[in-house]
C-alpha cells in the first residue's frame, strides 16, 4: 500500500468480508497503518525481495496490486513474470497482470488499442539516445518525452529541437530504460474518467473530470474540475463510449482511470493513458461523488458483481454512477518559496506537495473558495493586493504556480478573453466564468459602505464565492 485513501478503503472492504489482511507499506504516517485497519502491517520497502520474504512467512492466498500506486504495480508485475507468485500459489485478485502489462508497456498498449481502432498519440518507445533523436525527426518537432513505468511524470517534458531533446532524454533515461517519444498535443484539453467494470462486463464511467490547464501541465499540477464543464453532451458521450469500449477490451476488473487529449475544434481525441490502478484522481472522484471507488474495487476483486455491492435500486448501490448537482475543483498546493533556486515554472513533471478540494454550486464559487484554502495567503481569485506581475504576457504563456492570479490581473487590465485564451490555451468557458468574478468586483467597488449593498447584490456576491473580507476590501477602498 502506498496510496493511503485507496489502501484504507480496500482494507475496510476486506475486513467486512472476514478476510485477514497483511499490509506492506513503507510509510508509517498513514491511516492504513493505524491499529485495527489491517491484521498485520510490515514497514518494509515494496521490492520483489521483501514481498517474497513476507509471502514465505505469511502464506497468503491472494494479493492485491491496484491499491498501492505505481510502486505496487511495478513490483507485482516483476513477481508475476519471475514466477514468484506461481511458486507460492498466490493468486492476483482483480485486474490480471496481463491487463496491467497492456496498460504499462507502451508498445503493447498501442497495439491493443489499435485492435479496436481507438486512437493513441503517435509514439515510439526507444531505449537509446540515437533512437530517440531519429524518432523525434520522424514524428516531427515539437515532441513530448516520457519515461515508461514512472510515476508523477518524472523525466517528462516537451522539446522544440534536438538540443532540448538530448538534455531531456538524458534525464528520462535516468528513471527508466525505456522512454517514449510522442507527438506533442500541447494546448489540447485534458479530460479524465474513472471507469469501473465487474466480472460480468457491467461497465460505466463514474466521474468525468476536466483539467482547467490544457495538456502540457501534469494532472497533479493542474486545477481539475468535476464534472466536465466545457464539453458538449455529444463530445462527452463520445468519450464515455470510448472509455467503456477500451476498458472492456483491456480486460480490467475493478477500477481504473483513462485520460484523453481532446481537441474541441476538430473533435479529435487521443487516449493518453490508462492507469489500471487507483490513483490520485480516483481519490478525488470518490470524495467528489460519494462513490467509494476503492471500496467497490476491492469487492470486485473478490469476485462480486456490481449488482451485489450495496442495495440495488437505492442510492447506496454500486450498480450505477451517482448523479451530482454540484461542482468540485481540485487545486494543487506548492511550497516552492521554501526552496532556494527552484524554478516556479510548472510542466509535465510534478512539483506540487498537496492539494485542496472545494465544493459548491458554481465554478466561480469553487474557485474562490479553493484559492483561499491553498495556504498561499490569498483571499480568492481577486482582492490579493500583494500579488503583482510586471510581464503579464510571459506570466500567462508560461505556467507557474501563480498563473491563475496573473489571469485576474490581466482581466482587470482589460485583456480580452480571446487574448488570454491565446496565451494560456485555457478554454474560454473557464475564462468567461473567471471574468464574472472580476466584473462583480468592479460592481461591488461602486458602493461606499457595506450597509449600502442591496440584498440581491450581496446574495449574488456570495453565489460567486466572495468572502466577507473581499467584499469589505472592495467596498471600503
């Protein structure tokens, strides 16, 4: 176990079934290692050597791989291919190792999706620098570089020319023997779905999520909204259909996450990746929708069907996706000021150290609430007097941890939505909503005393997420 939320949910589900559990987790400071969650806990590194020693000692019947992040998947794959699991008669529960390998090995993944004519980014897996350079010229610059079998986008980035490619490929090879050279889809929308499937092939998407930042910024660094906002019903249905088709074809049992690059102008898409495991996004999706993905996935791994989990025909049933009448946003939190010499620029490799989640009825409300919570001393989207950018165009076109505040300044200085869209590639839908906040700030500033604000104006300000502090600041200025 490494992903705490999924691990503790899975252990809870197993306990409910009267199964005794052995947890291997190198991190002491997590909920799943608390007394009584698992029957036995080993604080050891998740490596084939240690896992084998524990299997020898504990003689388990089965093993779960999907709840411990990338580390558990990689280690489980090694134990399977080396024959260790077979040697001790340990069964992999839930998604089979073959299916995991389809999603992790890039070449297998592309071939598998080609069988059902689902598009993936034009990509070549290479194992040497010369091959990487040749592949880049064949695909055409700019290209995206990624390490295979890596978490958090380590060693990834976009290169404009051969010099940048060589520098980046060198660091990518440090993380992995195989790297991927792909067409750059920078600026496309990034859309994600959590998908669940049982042994009876009942399969559906649970929550749709959209990154406010376009492709080129890692999901962990992005502001993410659920459910998706800027897609039409038709576009959403297309992606949902592709999701279930892909997951069925890969043979995943349990929960997984599928990520798309989507171009609204041409209605073109690429499946960027499928994670055959619980991820950060699935924790977000569970908390956002009230559908406990990890808990359900653990029950599916034991052989239950979705119709047997919870009570059919009630909101408590796992058989269908919950319907939400509110919006949620996830905003990453960085502590870049703590580190000397660290660039504030963000990209496809993760730097964030945590995240907040904010719930509300409107996009304006969740953004304002969320920005107050990230602990950077902000009062919301507007009203932050101590943040000022001298070179706005640069700030907008190169993502940093403070870019969202440069958008507020640009709007106050009269930049049009089209101009900001051109510089940031953020969808005009989001920019229009953010502009509502800036426009309303101007409206509030026309009053001289809080007592003068009519009830309907005050109500609207609250719907748009303004705090008492912000309102006071604008009125009394």
